[in-house]
């Protein structure tokens, strides 16, 4: 019996439709059963009528009520009473918290200018309202520094735009029609579960599923084939595949002539990429590359699911730009079930959010505030102007590297919401050094006392998705969804929107937009849409149905007859825009950062990365590449504090290949030290052939405070940037791994003194 029919007839229970807020492509619509008498939510399940949710939530959100009613939910504002990081707080009233926060912000603005205030947020909720809705109004009105939200997808996103023009691609439902599916740099069964039923449907019809990944993930195990690859080298694989396709004349001459730009120049470039060359780089044998290219060109329809895993490398932007050329080369777009999907967010690109965010509120007569790259939070919080300048967003080669004179004021007030940077941001030691600054005033809006909240001056309790209104657009399908509150806020928790509304009042901002109610804001947003893609999407329908598909053709077969949203209207093998932005206009290979470090080391050149280790360690083995993709039961750092999920993930682990383990005398279950020039962390070794030799994998993202040494894997990640969009390099890291005999902090401090 379905959950709905279980409660439907029960007049003591109310059923409320909402949508999962998490940073996940699936954006599942859900229903919550609420006991009318107590007002308590008693059950939650996936909406049966939603064509992608199909009645199922993932294992994490199935337990959303456990998280909402968790014993540690923050229910009252807190003021710090201990040292920063100690986590010692005392309850205060909303009135006094907001009054002091407003005073502190006013003081910072008066003494250092509004740019000294930095908002820091990401996708704890993807809702328009509880995400940036009211917050953007507030920070625009204040004139605060802007934040470039680069931590997840920027490199790949930009790369995709150069080739395709917008992040539009193969419909999720259409994967069922594919006959060959490449899952490329994604762990679908963990991070995009609702694509899997369509993949299974395709397999029932005879489709082959190949997973291209350095790790034999649960998705790779469930697929027909695991194709292991060295991290950060996917661009070379794609170039060699195209080489074979063109050399063997398997390309779609007609599609290319009608709908693409620059084929001749591409073909010339591809001459440089025989499979043997790519084999050296990727570790995929040349013959396997040939076969993959032939299968890809000869099997129609062929669908590629690329996700963000493969672009967290220095060459991530170019890799995605290159892979995105494949479907046009073989004409895969022609048929339903062919093409490529990185994200579906581009289908929503005409959504007009200016009335929501109100950029027009910016203080008149001031120059536009600086934009900080969130991946460089450690640098941004530094008192050294040179490091602060480095944190200023400069996403393309043509954007000048900011000069020290442009660094702007030190960050004196930091307002964190929907994010846990002390755990998730790269170069954790630098981030924590910033958060520890006594002269930094930090406010954290949260559900829980996270690693970040421990460093706050004020922690403000926020509501969860079943306690507030919101509207969400997905990035793994095309249904806009409304979230209605199912229960009253717990304790004194407030929605982010209300916290910023009250803070605006405390600051004396008297614009009427700071008095609009949540429902009003959302209704106005829905009704403001004029683009034809939103035709038929009304507030009334959203209230009644919960989710509505964009006004797209059904079935939606993008680019079957061209119409790419690029400057030329074609799929751009050659991109003039790339040339203007300082890139090679043709697909090429940008090697990962780890490759560069290894080459410098082999050449005997000293690099910070390796010498700092050598000075501190007796026996140096080859460094290993370290990736840290999502743990199955966590969502970034969310859910780590829910006992059930933490127990499922056991403890912070490091997967390493038996060969790498043997070279370092590491046995399964040993405590190991993972370290590099940035920092170090203790993990438990899990020796396994499920990861390629030369690469280690640490499932993320643990809260540091739940880790044996109070640190997590972001100790070893760097603030360096990818080739495009100033994207993060989470999986482009070199580390040394050894059995834990002595604590690494001692060695590291020793090393640090020798390198100054
Ligand atoms: N359960 C769960 N679901 C999530 C998340 C979560 O934390 N947990 N996070 C959400 C978020 S924020 C995002 S952005 C998405 C993340 O989605 P993705 O970024 O797609 O993350 P994964 O699906 O884990 O895919 C990463 C995969 O890429 C592989 N990989 C790493 N480097 C390379 C490489 O160089 N080449 C190739 N080919 N593969 C590589 C990793 O081994 C891993 O299997 O998922 C969302 N969904
Ligand atoms: N090493 C390593 N690091 C990574 C990654 C990796 O793969 N490896 N993945 C990266 C990626 S892809 C991403 S997207 C980032 C994600 O980084 P974050 O966006 O910081 O994601 P979370 O860690 O889930 O933290 C979200 C926080 O928001 C809070 N929150 C949720 N809803 C609300 C709300 O309505 N109001 C308020 N005030 N708070 C709320 C949650 O309680 C949670 O603590 O991490 C990145 N970091
Ligand atoms: S986290 Fe993803 S799969 Fe799980 S319920 Fe939310 S949207 Fe669905
Ligand atoms: Mo992400």
C-alpha cells in the first residue's frame, strides 16, 4: 500500500506537498503526513505522481524527519561565550541578537566600508527564497562584497557553455531510450539516484552502460563495464575518441555540416591525438579507446551523463568543453535518448529573478563592490592584502590578476548561511585561521552546531524545509516545484527569509521589499515570468499540483535540428568566444595540477608541495592523487551529525590500492596520515582494488569534529583554481600517505619552518 493511501482516509492526518531542498540534481517532490492534533510530522515519502521522483526519496531524505526533530536542532539564538572554535555559547533573545548584529554591521560599514562585510553561502537549500532571496536584497542594499559561488560546478559549467551555449541537454526521462550510456565522472546511484530507473529501463531494452571513473563506485559495479581512468585526464580521452571517430569516418557529415561550427579545424587538431598518446595520459589502453569510440559512434542513440566529478581538476573546464563536442560529432542529438546531460539548469535560464534579488537596491554613487571567489575563503579572510587580492574573482585568462592595490578592506564581518565552510571549503587550515581572527565578527545561520558554527559570534537558528515556504528549480529535470510548510517552526527557529527581514528592520532599511511576506515574494516571482517556457505555470497550479513541468516540447529532443544557444547558433567545435576569453578556441588538453607538480618533482625542481613534505619525512614514496567524492549517506557535510548515517559511513576512510598500500607497509584498518603542504588528516586505511593504483579516495565530507583528529580531508585540498570559472580543485590534489606513528602536525610545523 502506498504511503498516500495509508493516510489519505485518515482525517486526523493532513498531507502537505513539498520538495527536497538539497543540493542534488533530483529535486524530489515529497509529501509529509502531519498529525493534526499535535502538529507533528509523522511520515514523509516521495511524490508518486512526479515523473522523476516516482514515489521514492533517497535513503537520506527518507529520514528527513529524524534530521528535523534531531535532539541537537538549534532552537534559540546563541551568543559566543568561549574562545572561537570552542563551541561554547549562551542563549539570547532574538531582539538582543539582532540588535547587536545590526550594531556590529553598522560599525564595520562605518569604519571599513560595506565591502568589509562578506556573505558566504551555498546550497544548503536550493530554494529561491531561503537560498539567496531575502539575503540578496539585504546584501545588495548594504553594498556588501559579492560572492562568486564557485565551489561546485563552475569549471564544467563554463566549458559546457562554450560548446553548447546553455546547460541544456538530454532529458532525464529520455535516458530510457538510449542504447549506449556513458556515465562519465558521476556516481549516479549515490548522487543522482533518480536517473537510475531510466538507465535500468534502457538496459532492459539492451543498452550497454559504461562508467568512466577512477573508482569502481557502486554505480560502476551495477553497470556493464567500469572503465578506470586517471583523475583529471578525461579531456585526453575525449580527444582520442574524436580522433578515432574522424579517422575512421564514423562522424555524421550531414549533422556536422548543418549544425556545427569549425569541423575542419577540429579535424586538424585531432591529428595530434592518436589513442596511444591519450593512453599514456589516461591509463586507458589505446585499443580500449578505439573500441569505445567505435561503439559510441555506431550505437544510436547514445547518451552521456557527465557530472561535476570530472571537472574538479585544473583542466576541468576544457575537459567538459571537449566531451560536449562528442554528441554533435556523431549526430547523437538527432534522436530521443541521444546527446549529453551535464545539468538541466539552463532550461530555467530565462527565469527573471531581478524582482527577487533587487540588484537595484545597491547604494547609489558607490562603485560596484568587489567579488570574492568563495573557493579562496582562506585568502579572503587573510589580513595580508596580497592574499586578499588573490581571492578576488578573475575567472578567465583575460581577466587581469588583481593587483594588491585592489584588494579592498579586510573582511571584518562574515555572514554564513546554507553552508558549512569550516568543513567543505578547500585549504581548511587557512579557512580556520581566518575564522579564528578575534577582529572578525561572524554570524552563522544554521540548523545545527556545525564546525563553522563553532567559530561564530552569533549562531541563529534556521527552519528546515518542512517548516517554511519555498520554490525550487532542479538541475536534473525540468519541473519547477513549490514547497509548503508542513509544521510550525521548531522552538524559536526562523526561516532565513525572516531572519534577513528582521535584520533589515534592525538596520533601518525601510524599502517595502523588506516587508513582503514569504508567500507574496514567491507568488510575485512566479507571476513575473514572461518567457514562453513558463507559459502555463501559475501560482494556483503550483499550490494545487506541487510541481509543474516547464513549457517544453514533449518529448524534448534538444538540438535534433540544431538551434544551439551559442553565438553562432551552432555547436561550436571552434569558439571565437573562447579565443576572446584567452583560451584555445579548439578542444585541447589542459593537464591536471597534480601532473604539473609531479613533473616539477621529477625534474628535480623544488615545489612547495613536495619539498615541504620531503623536509619533514624520512622516507619519501611517490605522492598519490587524492580525490574525495561524496559518501553515499551524506550530502556534502549535511547528515553527518545524524547517528544513523554516520554509523553507516563508519568513520573517515581512505581507500587505497593494494599496490600503494604494500609500498607503504599499510594494512587494511591501519590509521594513516594523509598530508601535503597544506595540512594533514588521520584516516583509516581501506585497502581495495576499487580504486586505481596511484590514486586514493577519501569519501566526504565529514565534520571535522566527528573525525578522530578533529580535521577532515579539506586539510589537503588547495585554493588553486581550475582553468575556467575559478572553479574548485577538490580532486586535483597530491598527498603523501603513511602509517600513523606520530602526529602529522609536529612534522608539518617542522617542515613549515624550513620552507619559511
Ligand atoms: N549522496 C549524495 N548525493 C549528492 C551529494 C552528496 O554529497 N551525497 N552531493 C551533491 C552535489 S553538491 C553535487 S555537486 C553532486 C555531485 O555529483 P558528482 O560531482 O557527479 O559527484 P559524484 O556523483 O560522486 O561523482 C563524482 C565521481 O567522479 C569521480 N571522479 C573524480 N575525479 C574524476 C575524474 O577526473 N574523471 C572521472 N571520469 N571521474 C572522476 C569520482 O570517483 C566519483 O565517483 O551530487 C549531489 N548529490
Ligand atoms: N573535499 C571535498 N570538499 C567538497 C566537496 C567534495 O566533493 N570534496 N564537494 C563540494 C561541493 S560539490 C559542494 S556543492 C560544497 C557544498 O558545501 P555546502 O553548500 O556548505 O553544503 P553542506 O556541507 O551540505 O552544508 C550546508 C549547510 O546548510 C545548512 N542549511 C540547510 N538548509 C538551511 C536553511 O534553510 N537555512 C540555513 N541557515 N541553513 C541551512 C545545513 O544544515 C548545512 O550545514 O562542498 C564542496 N566541498
Ligand atoms: S537528496 Fe536528492 S535524491 Fe534525495 S530526496 Fe533530495 S532530491 Fe531526492
Ligand atoms: Mo556540489
